């Protein structure tokens, strides 16, 4: 009985140490995002975070901006994308549904969106304050964007 408990404990420990369910960015590239540097001249920066929201979960979500597929976000992982000023359709999809949010970006602006699964299994996409967005970004790794 004691052996079984030790084996189960070891398996749980190893599972907790496993890497996230999606590829994460190179550590040097990852470090650039949390510096929250101003976007390039004439561009805007958009952070998108898979946030474990109260009353919701955080399974992997596939994120796109218009027809551009960014990739999958695991719990607490994030993307930083520099975009030209304009209005963008940001979508997040899971096996149970999809959500979208339109965001209008101005030059040199930095905005934060969270994607999450609601208790009803529908997907939410919403904007959060810069303060809250920065907290989410600092809590997790930068995800690897599809090329």
C-alpha cells in the first residue's frame, strides 16, 4: 500500500513538472514581452492571454486575428503581436465553442485581451486594463506563434 502511495505521489509530481500543452517561445524571445516595450514606430502592440478567469477554466485555445492564425494558448500563456493601426477581429476557439472581440488599435498603443472558457463552456474574449493585463503576462510564458 505504501509503495502505491509513493508511486502515485511521484507520478503526480512529474505531471506537475510537465511543460505546458503548447510550444512556448525561446527564453530570449519570451523575455522581450514582459518588458512591455513600446511598439515599433507606427504600430500598436496587442497582448492576448489565456487567463484562468473566476468561474471558468483554461483549456488550450486556438487564437486568430482575422485570417492570421497565431496558434494555441495553454493556461496562462500569451502572445504579443505588433499590428498596424486599425480594427481587428480577434477570435479564440476550443472544442466546445468560439468567442470574438473587435479591437481598434491606434499607433504606439498597447492593449490587452484575455481569452477564456466560461462555466457554460462557451469561449470569452474581452479586453482588460493594462494593469490586469501586465499581471497576466508576468504569470506565464510567451507562446510560440505559428509562422
